[in-house]
C-alpha cells in the first residue's frame, strides 16, 4: 500500500510546486493585484495539499491534524488582528498584523513536513515563503506581519501534527529565554 501512496504524494506536490513556480514570473508584471492573486493561489494550493495528500493516502488522522493546525493558525491570526489593529501598507484597512495568508500557508507547510518529512516539507515551505513574499509585494502586509504569520503557522503545524513515521522526529521547543528545534531518531 505504501508503494501506491508514494506516486500520489509526489504528483500532488509536483503539481502545486509547478503551479507556484509558474506564478513566480507573472505577478511582477501585473503589479500589486497580480501579487495578491498569486498569494491567494499559493495559499489555496498549500491548503489543498495539506488536507488532500493525507486523504488520498487514506491517512485520515493526517487530514484531521492538518485541518486543526490550519484552523488554529488562522484563528490566532484573526484574534491578533483584532487585538493589534495596524494599517496595511496600501491603506485599505487596519488588519495588517499578522498575515493570515502566511499563517495558514506555513501551517499547511509545517503539517506536511512534520507528517511526511523533508521531501514534502521543502517544496511546501518554499511555496509558503513565496506566499509571504507575495503578500508584501501586494502591499497587503509589512515584512514583520508575514514573519509573525510564518511563526504562528509553523508553530501550529508542528504542535498539532504528529509524524507518520515515529522513528524520526523534529520537535520545536522553547521557554521564556530560548527556543530551538530538537531532532531525535530511534534505531
């Protein structure tokens, strides 16, 4: 069953990574609106991958964990927007801090990395980084808005998603003075 699941995993990641790479060239020519659309498409592709890849493989716990991490990140971003109203760079409203797109994209990427490893995580984090960059280029967020969104999303993805293969774990940790990542392997 694993041999059948791997091609589905690769083709799904290949599809959304190719979509993201095609978007890299087009938004610059279209201006802020194009960057905004590119960030929407990139975020939506990551959300679909984080929820869809586990579902295609019959990994319902993975889908549930990814959904929970995305909801937690989106909810936290929404709450912080209400607590700390800040004007967007384009002046459209006071919902700049933190970036909801970035928090959801990084939650999806962290869920994929934590559940399936670096082969899934690397392209997912690359696309999430593109989403964050596109939000700044679209003048919807300041750089620190997307950094905060990335931290929220990555934290929720690692917090709520368990590795499918328990032999290798990458776990974030922190206290009031320091933070870091711990890697452990079981032989």
